[in-house]
C-alpha cells in the first residue's frame, strides 16, 4: 500500500488538446468523464466511457500519468504503478479558468 510513483516528479504542466476526447470528437461519439495525459496534454475518455481512449492512449504511447479533467478534481492515476494520486503535486489546474 506504500508504493510510490517515480513518474510524478517528471511531469510538467501541459496544455490540454481540447475540451473533449480527441478521438470521440472525431468519431462523433460520446464519453462519460475526461482524463488528461500529464505527459503530452492528450485529452481522452475514462474507463467508464465505452471507448476508453485515455487508457488506449497509455497503451499506445506509454505515457504513465493521467489527471482527472473534470472541474474541481485534482486526482491522478499512474498506469504503470497502478497508483491513485490524491492530488497531483504540480500546478496543472490553470486550464479550468
Ligand atoms: Zn508511476
Ligand atoms: Zn474517447
Ligand atoms: Zn500522452
């Protein structure tokens, strides 16, 4: 339970690719929640969405950390370590304003 994530210290503030899941927008499909890739700014849909583009993005790129792209949510997830991060320690929340 006391695992730590070695990837957190490498992430930088990113610019989100858009206000919706890139792939779903192209397909004209819908999503439930959005996740932001903390490596490149890719916005993808969550695992409750049928297309799961955030997880697919990780498998395609190996970018390990995502952050919730929902307003007021600061938690993150590292796919590689399978760690829930209660509050990501870098200031990446500016895009809400
Ligand atoms: Zn990690
Ligand atoms: Zn999607
Ligand atoms: Zn990425």
